[in-house]
């Protein structure tokens, strides 16, 4: 299961449907482009507080999944703990694989 989710993240990145980093994700949340937020399980408290404020304000679904190292390696974005999926298909597939829906 974990490998499939990480593969989906890689495909989303290659197709331009994944952005990472608190500021870039916040920008896309405010533009209404984000379908699902994914946070690393070992995200720093400051980053989590900042992004959760934006997630709640926009009423977005989010999941906590994987470590920073696992997610960064899968997406080729070193040291990132916050990811925004911009495509409904990828978001649905990831939610189906993880079975963890929060809002």
C-alpha cells in the first residue's frame, strides 16, 4: 500500500499535479486549486500550525502520511513536509489507498 501511494505522488509530480512546501501550497490553496493536502507524519510544529490554518480556512481534506524522507524521495523534493494534490483523480486514488479521510 505504501509503495502505491508513494508511486501516485511521483506520478502526480511528473504530471504537474503536485506542489510542495508551505508557501507554495498556501498560494495554491488560496487560488482554489488544491483537492487534497498531505502532511508528513513528522512535520514540524510550526509548519503544521501554519498550514492547518489555511486548510481549515479553505475547508480542505487532508491526511498525515509517511515521513519527510519517504515523501521527499518519492517526489524529488528534498526536505518537504507539506504537499498539495491538484488533481481530483490523484486525490481520490490516494484517499482510497490510505483509507484516511479527515477534514
